């Protein structure tokens, strides 16, 4: 019974992560996400005005990425 509960909890976590990923992809399709820089001299990269989410990731070098993600993810509009 304990193993079934653990599996159900893992499934719940996976489903929540898939939902977040789907929302992030839809946000990118609508023009959100990080600015994409072009060649040098092509102008300033701009962030769309309809940007709903901001994204961060842990680079897993030295522990600072995890710490910054932890801080940023306390904000309501930040996602991994």
C-alpha cells in the first residue's frame, strides 16, 4: 500500500510539471520568454509586452544557480 501511495505522489508531481511545461510553451508561442539576441549590431533584444512568465534554470555549477532559482521562484510570475 505504501508503494502505491509513493507512485501516486510521483505521478501527481509529474502531471504538475507537465502542466507547467505546457503553460511555458504556450507563453513562448505568444511571444513571451527570454529575448533572442541576433547578430552584433542588429539592435537591442526586446521583451514582448505580453510576457506572462519569466524563466530561470539551475546551471548546476557551484550552487549559485540553485540559490538564485530559489529566490526567483518565490515571485509569482517565475518558472523553471
